[in-house]
C-alpha cells in the first residue's frame, strides 16, 4: 500500500479497534489512539449509511473536545441486509442467527468516517459501501466458523480478515472497508485535508 504524500499533523484515531489501528499504520500516517465513550445509535428512520456516519461523528465529537488541535478520526462500520442494520451481536447465539440470515445472500458493509478538527472548525463526513456475498452455509459450517473468531465485537458477527474465505464468496468494493476502515478513500481525504 502506498504511503501518503504528506502526512497530516497530529492525527488522532478515536477508536480502540486494533483492526483500525493496523489499517491506519499501513497508510503510513503518524497517529495516536484515544479511547472514547460514545453510545452507538441506529434510529429506524435513518439509512444504514446515515447510521454509520452519525456514529462516526459521535465518536469524533467525543474526542475533539479533549484534543482540539488534532485531526480526529472517528469511524463506524455497519452491516445491512436491505434496510435492516445488523450491529454487533450480543452473544454467539445472535451471531449465529445473523450469519444464518446472511448466508447465500449479498449484503452491504458500510463504514462511516468523520474527520474533525476542533480549533480549525473543519469537518469531513463520508461513507463507503462494499457489497459482500456469502456462500451458502449449513448451521454446522456457521458454528464451526464462529468457534474460530470472537464475533461479539464485529458488525454482522463476522470478520472477513479472520477466515473470511470460509463464508464469503466474493466482494465488490473495498476490502479494507469490510475490515473497518476504507483506506483508499481515507488516504485521499487526509492528503487533501
């Protein structure tokens, strides 16, 4: 992966996600991590992309007050099947139900991203969508897959980078978006910040 032409000054990732940190490191931007507390919401009247963006905004806003001189990066990933948003499962049973709904079908993985700088009063908000098609799966295959990962911290109850070839037939769009950060679009936004 190419590094950016000019790294932004003082980038702060408002997320404790090790997946997002690893993806951001691949871009070559220097950054620090801030753990933030922002309640994720999913109002029924919003589209899945709007849900992802509002949650990304809430995470960035939770950090920007403490770090007004940094570019804060907030991100949120949702899985949607039609207009139904599948969040993080509460337990393995709910993860199994989610994968049973997704098996043999194409769904959307949407990551909302918010870049915010408090002192400069700048903000950029966008969402990236990737279509993911699952293989047809039996209950036993779903259970076997779930025995290999921790599904409860992942939207839709799965991780494409952790044995995803067992359940995913193909994708259209950004692979890193499905992991949790659309690095191609993010690189462009940061370089042009």
